[in-house]
C-alpha cells in the first residue's frame, strides 16, 4: 500500500515513466514539477529527451525530497510496466512544459493544497542544484 502515482509524457507502453510509491497526490506532484521547473529542468520533444527529463526528475525527487536513491520509493520504468491504474492517484500526463495536462485512472478528485505544493517545491529547491 502507498499513495501511488505514475508520471509520463506519453501513454505508449514503451514510453518512459516514473512510478511513485508515496506522495502521488496532485498537491505533491505539482510541487515536484514546480521545483523542477524552478531549477531549470526543461523538456524536449524527442524520445531521448523525454527519457533524460524523466531520469533527471526521478533523481531530483529521490535525492532531494525522499532522501533515497532511484529504485526506492521513486522508480524509473516504461509506462506499460507501471502500475498506472493503481487505485490511488493514477497517471499524470505531462506536457512539454512540464505541466500536468491530463489525469488517467484517478479514483477521486484532485488534492488541491497550494500551501503543501509550495512547501514541497521550496524543500526541493532549497537543497537541489539547478539544471544546466
């Protein structure tokens, strides 16, 4: 059991994705994305750029929020192998600008909590280096 979610740019089975075992609610995921954008993480449209962006985002979350390595709470895998219909928060589909453009398999309304989102983004940006 957790508070699971999947984050991806594409819903093709072979698309890169992040699986979060914890903190998969909208307020948390928005905070993660806000921090990544504030630190300069950008997305390009190629498959390689999607993979690199999600690798960088997973590393950022694991190291500077969860204080662990990727593979513990934060996992990188292909979308088809992800627990996308997980009964918790489902899947977040991101746009090229790292905005949430769609949600799939969400069993309940979005968790909207601006204070929580801001606190998460601040916690990450306070300790993480900027992306080049």
